[in-house]
């Protein structure tokens, strides 16, 4: 039984048009009322800008960066949580030559 997970870039897959690495946050086989993914940038770069009808929340664990939400750029660091409203154009930006790690959770809009 797997009770713990951690992000491992060696086991992550390219996501968002190959702009980030991503993997599941929760242990395999665990069900939750939301979807989830680790997001990871290890050098200067930006996740593909996108929008979707689902609300999303980003929890930052490592590094410093920025979240762009509908024209506003918000600085982020470990411990920060950012809400992404439904249909908002958004991305994560890393301007450092260092790791930036966050967990994203999203769910169907009620």
C-alpha cells in the first residue's frame, strides 16, 4: 500500500504543450472529489497560458515565481495559495534558474 507521494522530476511527464513537468499528487488508487497534479519548472520559463471552465487552486511548495491571472501578475513563494477563477487566462512563470514546484487542484464547477 502506498501512503505517501512526493514529486519526482524523473517520473513526471511533459504537460501543457511541453512547457512544464507534471505528475499526480495523490497516491495511485486513491480517489478524491477533485483532480490534481504537481506542476514543475526547473529553469526560466512559463507554463502554456490557458483557460478552462473549472476553478483551480495552486499551492506553492518550492521556489519563487509568479502566477499570471487575467492580466494580473502575482508573486508566489512556498506557502502561498492562489485561486484561479473559472475561465480566467492563467499561467505560472519562473524567472529564476531554480526549481519552482506547485500542486494544482481543480473540480467541476457547480
